[in-house]
C-alpha cells in the first residue's frame, strides 16, 4: 500500500496529531502501520541534538519497536545545512532517507510519513516535502487552517507543488463562524481545480491552546497566588512593551492570551488586568510585582506567573509551546482520531480493500 505523507501549509496546524491519528485509524482496520519522519527540525542545539518528540510519541502510540534514528534519519540542524552548502550531499542524504524508508516499508502494510515544519525545508539537499513525496511515491495529505478566503491562496500554492501525489486537503481547527463559507464556497472552488478536500475538522477548544498550568510548567514559572485558577486556555500571547493606554486598547482586542512583560512594568500589568481577554500575566526577569498588583490580580482571578528569564527568551519559549501546543500527547491524538472519523473522508485514504 502506498505510504501516506502528512504535511501542512504552516506551523501549528495539528500535523503531528493528524499523522499519528491516521496511523491509529489504519491500525483499527487491521493494518500493521509504521511511522517515518525523514527530517528532524525540532532541535536543541545548532550541532544537531534533536529534541523531536514526534517519533517518540509515534512509537509509544503505535507500538513500534525501533531506534528513533531509524524513524528520523536526517537531523536538519544548522551544522548539517552548513555542511550541505559547502559540499553537495544531496544524493547521499536522499539515499539515506530512501534506505531507511525501504527498511520500514518491508516491515509494515502501511507507513505514515510526517513532513517537516515548512514545505520548503530540506531544499538544500533536494528534500523539500514535495521532493520527499516524489522520492517515496507517497499520497499526500495537506493540512491547512482557514480563517478567511485569502487563505485559499496559500492552499492553492501548496497543493500545486505535489502534482499527482496529492490525495487531498484536510482543513483543521476550523471555527464555527468560518465553516459555512469554507464548505459552501471554498471547497467547491478547490474541487473544480482538481484539488480534493478530505474533510473539515472543527476547532475544539481543548486542542486549540494550552492551559495556564501547562504554560507555567513549561516555563518553570512561580505562581504568585497559589489559589488562582490555572484552568484557562492560552491560544496566543501579547507583549507589553508600549504605553499603558495603547496597551489597554491592544489587550481589549485580544482573547485567550498570555500577557508577557517585565516585572517592573506596573502600568502594563494594570492594563492587562483590566482586559477581559487576558488569561494570565507572565512577568520576566525575576522581578516581583508590588503587593497591590498581586492583590488586584487575585481579585480579577488572573494568575500571575514569575519567570527568571528575560522577555525575549520567555516569548520564544511561549511561541514554541503554542506552535506545538497539545498536539504532542496521547490524549490529543486520541481526540483527533475521533474527529477524523467523524469529519474526514478516511475511506479515501484507508479503503477497506487494501493493496498496492
């Protein structure tokens, strides 16, 4: 059976959860399923120490007994890229990917392949996501978000890169307010251009962000009021680096956000506490706020998190967490499996009668 390649138009689309959930659905049909991620891009350091948790989660959920290096043969680090630029390593790298894939393909009825963070990643060695689908002759599922019709430009541009290898587009995390225009206008538009749409998966709040508790844990933050609720969901962040009046106007337009600012910016902290869309305040630099701010936060039931790192480092960590969100745990994959069963044309990818 041809492999399934899951890629996306951008980060934070739920690609990992969808890839592993599809593999689980194939297992439900009695298939022996493997997982493969040719390029590791989530790195701990420029020299190539990977922190890519996707293959680890896949091995746990799919019961795969293999070394992670077998499932992720290329660590796409800065050092790797520099080496590739200095000397052409394209053929060697592509051969390595092909050999690792062939070894898996011989063991399983189906291999689900996960793409890199962006379609163009790997271009230096001829291993962009479109290159991989051609190399491995894989059916491609293109995961996309949708907030307005302008998003169709990106979907079209991405879909055209896969030529005859595109199985279809899967829209994920679509808000209720965007469903009708997507279903009524965009889907027929794409299908008249020979771009199949595999489904529209609705936005589920529990999968759209991270809880304040998760965020605090990831940042190693101190919760200044232990009685404050940390159940709120954070889907985005705002940086308090402007004047208090401008900050208040900005914060009032924000929903489900963490506000990040220095611990000495009391005027920004007050503005955040007056805005209904701020779920928590993250104070950087290890600077504690005044007792008045702590008291006001307690009254507003807005948790205040104190971190030792500076604002830039903290923002980078939050951005990384929100881009991956809750897509890399077993609970999310199981929920995604349910969503795909209900809202996607899984039969188009996993027909009951299988074969090459």
